[in-house]
C-alpha cells in the first residue's frame, strides 16, 4: 500500500514538473512554433494528470479538443500572420519586468495557498452532489451539462462558430488585399 502512494506521488510530481517547465518555457520562447509545441507538451501532460484522477472522458476531450483542434488552429494562425516585428529581442525585454512581477505575485499566491492547505490540521473530504459510484463519470457530466448548463453550452457553441467565421473572413480579406 505504501508503494502505491509513493508511485502515485512520483507520477504526479513528474506530470506537475513537466507541466510547469513546459509552460514557463512556452512563455519565455521567442519562436511562436516552439511556443505552440511546448503548449502541446503541457496539454498532453495535463491530460494524463486527468487520467490519474480517474477522469477518462475529460482526458479524451483534453487531447481531442485542445491538442487536436485548438493548437492546430494556433499553428495555422502563426503561419498566416507576419511575426517578424514581434520576434525582435527588444519587444520581449520591455515586457520581461512586468512578466516577472506577475510571476512573483502568482508565486506568492501559490505559497499562501500551499501554506493554508498543508498548514491545516485535518483534511476535509469533498462533498459531491451525487454518488459517483452509482454511474460512471460520463453519465454525470452529460446529466449536468444537458440538464443544468444547456444554455451556456449552446452560447459557447455560437461564440466558437462566430470566431471561426471571423477567422475565415479575415484570412479571405488578407488574401484579397495581397492580390491587389
């Protein structure tokens, strides 16, 4: 039993370390393609972290939606826009101080949260509004999504449709101005 807890902690430590390192490197990277690949590494590690938590459906959605669709869309956008001006060194140096300040602020918040979590005398168990042993997590996700969150789900679908149409319109507009 002790070996299982140590193995779980080791797996969690690796996944968390890989996510943090790839995220920091993605923020600091000057090359947009490298940034997208580092975000892909972070998303894959996050998906496996969801798998360790017993959420197979969210892992699949994470891989399909984020790694498969969103990052490919980002890659196409990077190739469509001109990034010569943005990749200069002075552009990043000017904002490095602000980014460092924000990073230190979030690091402080994380330290306070860790102190509050691990400084507590006892751990309380999460109270769920349902019994997860009755049905699998896919059923509960569908139940809450389509019974309680259907309108926000449809609104997000419309917003994504408008974003895709806007991207197609912008690409079409860019091509017509380049041809003229």
